[in-house]
């Protein structure tokens, strides 16, 4: 048997006793350099807890061995279930779907803000026009007329 290094993991060549090489290569049996923690879904935890608690005393160890679990898992999961954490974990991940009423409400709020801005502009314009009209009226009262009536000349 020889070990051959490749780009990824090492691969072991299997050579038979009679000299024939095996058709394929098998992966290196060495353990991965970094272990990864297992993660369990809330539904899985609840299912195993129910099955574990329903089992007679002699069968509880068999369930743990079958699922490759430790009794500490069961203890932690029970505590989490009592607190209500497992019920919260069973909800789907991510944002909750947006309700149509919320979309409509946001749209109406944006439209209201836009209309309030337009109203403020219109009120400002009306106010300026009123002040301008008052100013022009005041100016016209104090100023002499530009075209006074001319005296009529006798024809003569």
C-alpha cells in the first residue's frame, strides 16, 4: 500500500497481494484536522426527547447509542424545552413575511409625507403672494399717478 499526495486530501492506493491494483482509490482514513460541531434542529431535539421519555428504562441507552448522543444532550434539551427555547427555534429562520397591510400602510405614509411637503410649499407661496399684494397696494397709495391728466389746450 502506498500513500499518494494530491491537491486535496491524501489518497491511499490499494495494491492486492497478487500484484493487481484495485480499480479505485479510497480516501485517506486519517481524521480531518478540524472537527466540526454537530447541530440539531429543534424538531429533531423534540422528537428525540419525546422518544427518550416514552422509552422504558432499558431502551433509553439504545436510543442514545443509535443517535450517537450523550445523556448531557438530553439534559440540556430538557432545560431548553422547559424554558421554551425549543419552541422558539422551531420558527423558520429569516425575516417574517411582510403583510400586505404593512405594505399598504408604508405606501400611504410615504404618500402622506409627500402631500404634506406639497401643502407646505403651497402655503408658503400663498403667504408670499399675500405679502406681495399688500406691499404693492401700499406702494400704489403713496405714489403719485404716473399719467396725470394733461390740461386741455385751447384751439386757437
